[in-house]
């Protein structure tokens, strides 16, 4: 299965393409982007692996990640979608597809993340009608706001690779 194309007023959510690597690598190399997502910038190869993983999830799980672009210009803004990362988190806290999103600085403060996350959840509700969760570090106030705006509530906390994280469910 390939990622379906979703469109909002300002955005296109589509499957990853090899041509997305430069923009994705640039985004993931920024400390401000990764501060709450692993804590350190990612190498180009890791950005490539993330694109491949997001695309491969569609085949194995029927959901995955989208590349989020500006609908008018086609500019890469970030990545968002659903995953099954098999993280070994407590099953009583984590149910359904794990939502995630990351955006570059050009998208910050404009409601882009909320718009993209709302679109992907509309797709999830229409297509799979299953619950979802997300994992957010406590200091990531921007992602907490996006989660809450899209119907998530904090249901607990746990450790992920030694770092405390909050679990949100929808």
C-alpha cells in the first residue's frame, strides 16, 4: 500500500520520494528540531532511514508517514504520520497507531503542525477507525499543544531509552 495523498487548505501530505532526502536531511540536522526527538541532530543517512521506515510502514501496517509540503509551492515542511515502532512501552499506556510529527523552522508558529495532524487523524478515523497514541517529552510544549488540539489527553508517563516521556491517547 502506498501513502494516500491528503490535502488541506495549505498543505499536501504525500508519500516520501527519493528527492525529499536533501530537505529531510536539512531539517533533521537542526538541533532545534531534534531537541525533543532523540536529543541530537541526525546524520543524512538517518534522515534517509526515517524516510524509508515511514514509507515501509504503509506496506507492513497499512499506515505510515507522510511528507508534508506547502500546497502552493511544494516546499518541504516536515513529516507526520503513524507508526508501530515496537518500542516495548507499557501496553496499558500505548494502544493503536503511534502518531508522530516533526517540522522545520519554516513551519513553526503558523499552525502547520496542527493542520497536518488533524488531516492525518481524519484519514485514520475514516479508514482504520482505531485508537492512537503519541509519545512526547515533557518539555516539548509545542507538540503537547498540537496533541491537545487534536483530541489527545495525557494518560501516563514512562521511560523511553532512559528519558521520561508522556503518553497521550486519543
